[in-house]
């Protein structure tokens, strides 16, 4: 256990803000390592923890003023919150990044985080590097703190986990930057600045590997970045023989965007001195990620694909391009103020014949395109209506892709629930 971390936390009044998976992890960690600490928890709903002071209800954030240190869980919006004087806001990811006795590789970006993180971890495993895969991928970082000494930690980092970060990893991978979470950050600038913390505190001995793509390229242009910068282009036209082999060795990694993800992993490996054969082995062992261009199966002669993680318009078009045979696209979800004008043009220029829009954004886009396109437009009442329509209109031998280009929270708890419902309905209607 880190003596420096214990000294940092001792004699502080600590409030854990948000009692989801990460909040519960933080509480368990603090109770184990600092049993005499003055602890409290706060959430919108009653967290119901025996023996721990709790604040809940509409005004649960007011509790911050009585504490020295607030351990904030991801997802709690802070854009309009006044932080009390003498109260420090941090998170368990910051504490891990600052105090954990291990080498850190951090991965962020609007899309591609999970695939890239998993690929990097696979490569490290293939090379025999003692490593762990943690963070936004589903493993709270403090859960492995006591067992990470000497390891290499591969940490998937969301914008929410980066928002209050004051420490950056030795190797940072920044995949891309598109409009996302605008409601949480009061616009694009706040969102982008949160992401920037992955490199903002790096030094000259560190590495920033980034996607040389529109949006991110321009954003990083005038930033004061001290790390060694390594751009990775999306364009496949100029690649070494090794990179060609790399991008073609796994059918779950089709498409330019996935080729770029493999190149991120290969570049991290190069920074660590890992040989090319270990990189190839690690990429070949990649089994795909649920809800990311996930094959559901062929039903009634139609190939169904679930891409429910694709909440940004640009990523939907990458999937359409990669799959090559998409006849029907099901899309749409919560309206969070994204600009869909370019997406409408991309849809019009695509080879997709049938566009099935879900509430809210899918309906708005269908209305925008109505009377201006030769595409077949369908405004589905819900997912069941959308899947039923897909079975009726998709040409046999071709593909139906569900890729929403929007968040799921208007109907579903998260993108996983939405993707699972899509898969369940396909099997239901094919029986």
C-alpha cells in the first residue's frame, strides 16, 4: 500500500459523491485502508449504507461544503455546480494515476477507447508483460491498487474520469474527438478540455499517440503539449507491410477506424520495445467487443449487426463503410444537441437504401430528409417497430445495421440495454 496515498488521505473529511459501481469501490477502499477516516456518501437517491453518514435528495450536492475532499464518481454533471472554497474535487482515477506504483498507459477519445485499450492489453499479454486492464472498461482502478506494483496498467479513461485530473499517464492514446456529452459540459469546449487532461500534465519523457483525424488534429494544434507527439493517420494508403498484415489479421477489426485502432496498439508496443510478432499475436487474439460492430447472426437471409455503442454520427458512417453491404440502417436516440447536418449528407451519399429512425433524433433526421431523397424513410415508434420493419424491407443477402448516432437515455438505461433489446427482438421475430 502506498504510504504517500495514506498520508494524503489521512486527517481529511472525505465525501464520496455518487454511489454507483465506482462510488462503492471507493467506499470499500477507504474503509479498508483508512478505517478511522471521517467518511460520508452522497447521492440523489438514498445509498442505504449502514454505519456511514449519508446525504441524498435533490440537494445532495450541498453536502460538499462540509468536507475537505470530494471523491466524485463519473457521470455527475458539474458544469453548473459552484465548488465550495477549501473543498478539493478529485476521483479515484486521479489517485491511482498519482500514487499507484506501476507504469500507466491511458486511452481516451470519443470512440475507439475500449477496442484500443483491449488491443493494447492483448499485445502486452502476448509479450509476457504483467499487466491489468482497468478503468472505464468496467474495473474501478482502486480495485487493483493493492496488487499493481511493478505492473503495466492499461486504463480506459472517459471524459468524466478525466475532468478533474491533475496527473497524466506515461503513454497517452487519444483516438479521436467528436461532439459528445454536450449537455454534461455546456458545449464542446468543456468536453474537449476534459479529454485534454490525458496529456496536459505529461512531461518531455512521456508519449502522446493521437489520431491524425479531423477534429482532434485541429484541437491539439495550438495546445502546449510537452510529450513526444506521435500522429496515427486514418488513411490506409501509406502503410508498411507490417501494418498491412496487422490490419488484415482479424475479421472483427474490419474498417479504417479499426485499422487505426490496431495501429495505436502497435505504436504503444513500439514505445515499450515490444516485438512485432507479439503485436500480431495480440491482435489475432482479439475477440471483439460487445455492441461494437457485433455480428448478431443471419436470420431470414439477412445479416444483423449490433453497433449500439456508436453514439457519434461519424462512427456510424465508419461502420457502414467497413461492412460494405448495409441495406438497412436503424438509428436514432436521445437528442443532446449534436449537429447532424453532415450526417444527413453522409447518409444521402451512402449506399444504404432503408433508413429506419428511432425517437428522437431518428425522427428529426427522417423529417429533414423527407421529400429530398430517394432513400426509403421509416419513422419507427420504438425498437420493436424498427426491427419488425427491418425484417420486412431488408434485401436478403444484405445487412441490417443498428448504429444509433445518439445516446440511449431517452428510453434505455444505457447503450448495452438498448443493444441487448435489439438482439432479443431479432431472435423473437425470426422464430
